């Protein structure tokens, strides 16, 4: 897949970034210029402590240690910093949730479509109106094929009944035996409940129903690519499907829509275990009327190649999430340490060990990270679904579901990014000069 550079999107991104940076830099500069020069030359006095709501909950407040009470009170001293930290962590977690969701969606295309839905692994076309007895005999050979069924499979266009210009590519599939069709294709509604396929069934795939905006009982128009006539098909069911769009018609439904019996042109077959594609090709090459032979694993390879770029996108999202968490937490913790340098120096003079001093600052970060992570897991669902609906094509349905592993991975990575920032800030706290920090400022 060749990467493409979109100049209009890049230009808008640059303009938005420059505008936001300039806006907030201007606001900060304006606030600083309002103060007198004498006040600007002196370090800012720490904010006065305020009572917090938890102090009124005596059973909890009385059980907290001194340092934990200080941590709770510090949350109320700088609400802007608290909100900025939460926004950064929420954004970090939501990005990681989206990355793991994209990974699960691609996996679902391969495993769901070619494991749960399609059970056949070979399709064999034939060149005449009827397959030769020799071909039918070869396909019924239990040593090479477990089972085979004759079907019509043809490319077509589908559109809503009310708008013939809104066309979408589909494959019309009509099996000769509706009863045995479930052995080759599993039909289930979007909730996963399987249903049977009958001679009067007209089943369309879920993505096709979405793009055409139709439901069970509605009518769609189907036109073969090599014909001009449009045929009305009344939808009797919608089945789950992840890649390409299909219209499955029983023999009776096909005759009602097209006014003719299906012209079967290929077999769907399940090959015996242990046979390679080359062995199947060699086995069928002795029949003169064999047409195109295609294998599901070849199609899987093509799809896997086409979506391989998703892995790069996943790593980009995780890297962006890590940078977001690092920049936000590093800057806010750095500012926090700078403003509380005399306070930390006092703690060292009082005999606090390095580990206790670290926890005095980092406890706030960890609490905010946990809260932001929980909110980010919830917000990541909406971000992922927004991304999915934007990027998926008319021929592919990406699952909207997120796995427990994705949530767990996002939480672990977010906490890992927080831990990295804490490790980077430890030298800053350890190197605070107690004597210099405690000197009076004239």
C-alpha cells in the first residue's frame, strides 16, 4: 500500500496547531504583564490551603495519614492543573483503546469471515451450462473433498428501490441446495443468532443493509454488470458479514426476482485435511471444463496484505498516546515541583527519606492517572467508533466491539507511561538543595 500525503489535511492541522499555541501563549503573557515588575521578580507565594469536601466525611478523613490528607487538599489548590492532567490521561487512554480496537477489527475480518462465516475453502468454476459428470465425480471424491455444492455466483450492483443512482457492488449467490448451504456459509443476524436458509430466502449482508439503509421487508434493486435490467428483491433477512457484500437467494427467490432459474457456474467445496492448493489444482487439471479455481487462503493473504498498514497505524497511535502522556505529565509535574520547591526542601530537613518525598508528589499523579484512565476507557469507546465509521469502506464492516484484553492493555500502557514520567522526575526532586531552597527571598 503506497502512503499518500494529503496537503489540505496537513495545512489545516498546522494552522490549528499554530492558532492554539499562539492563543494560550498570548493569554499567559497577558496575565503576566498585568503584574508589577517587583512581583514578577519574586517567586510566587504558594496558594492558601482550602478545606475539601472529604474533610466533612469524618469516618474517612480521620483514617487518612498526614501525607494523604495533604495530597487530598492539594487537589483543590490548582484545579486547572488537575483538569489538564485528567484531559491528558483521558486522551492517552482513549488513543490506546482505539489502537487495540483497530487491531481487534482486523483480526475479526480474518478470523470471523474465514472461520466463523465461510466454511468452504475452494471454489471451482466450470465453463459450460452444466458441469460435466467427470467434474462432479472428482468433487464427490472423499479423498480430496469432504463436501461440495453447486451455486450461481455473479457480480452485480445493488441499489435502494427509491434511488437507482446509489449503487454498490455485490455478489449474487444462489445455491442449488438451500438445505446444505449452511455447511458452507453460516448465516446469523447482527446479534450472532443463526437462522436457516430456505428456497424463498433473500438474505443480504449487514454492511449492504447499512449503506442502502434497508431493513427486513424492504425491497432493493439488483442488476448484473453485463445486463441493463434491474430486478426487485425483497429482503427476508440480514446476515453478519465482514468483507465484501453478498445477496444470497434461494432458488424460489431467485426465480421470483429474475424470472428465470439460476444458471449455476461454480462449486463451493471443502477440501480434505492435509491437501495443498497445488495438489488440488493438479487433481482437477485433468477435467477440460474446469474454469477458475480460487482458494480462500489466497483471498485471506490478499486481505491480510491490504490491511497490513493497520499495524503501523496501531504503533503510531500508541506512540502518540505515550508522547501525549509524557508531555502533559512531565510539564505539569515539573511545574508542581518548581512551585513547591521550598515545601519539598522543608520535608527533607524534617527527615523525610527520598522514597517518602517522591510519594509526596507522585501520589497525586497516580491518583489522577487512575481516574483519567477509567474515564479514558469509557471515552475510548466513542473515539474508536467515530474512527471506524470514518475509515471503513462500503465493502468492509469493522466490528464496533472492544475486547477485555484491549481495555486491560490500554490501562497497563497508561500506567506504564505514568511510571516512566515519574522515573524521569525523581532526579529533579532528589537534587533539590535544601539550604538554597530555604533561604529567605528579599
